[in-house]
């Protein structure tokens, strides 16, 4: 019998002998979670010292639309602060 050697799950790090296409995953939940993480994209604020970011699924139109709307609203907050002459972010 050819048994796989335990390796850390690609998503959670738990040692597992299970494989999905040769890659160690301990469960379908980890496969799904890893796929979602990998497929998501992140919009980040370009202003220095601002840690605003928005994660979204680029394949989902609603998710993408909400992310871009939130990003535009966030940019407007920076514009308003700059117009008011403040250093606020």
C-alpha cells in the first residue's frame, strides 16, 4: 500500500495525508477557503499611513461594484480632508 507522508494543509497548516490534485488539504472546507482567498482581490488606499482596504471577489459583479463604490467614498473622504486643509485621513 502506497500511503502519503503527512504534510501541512495548504490552508490551515494541520498535518494531513490527504491530497487534492497532489496538494495537501485536510478537508473540503480548507480547499474552498483557500480558493476563495486566492480568488479575492484587494483594493488598498494609496495615501500614506492609511490602512483602509477592501477585499472583493472580482468574479462577482455585486461584490466588485460594492468594493469600487466603497473605494470611491473613501477617496472622497481624503479629498474633503485635503480641501478643508487638514492632515486628517
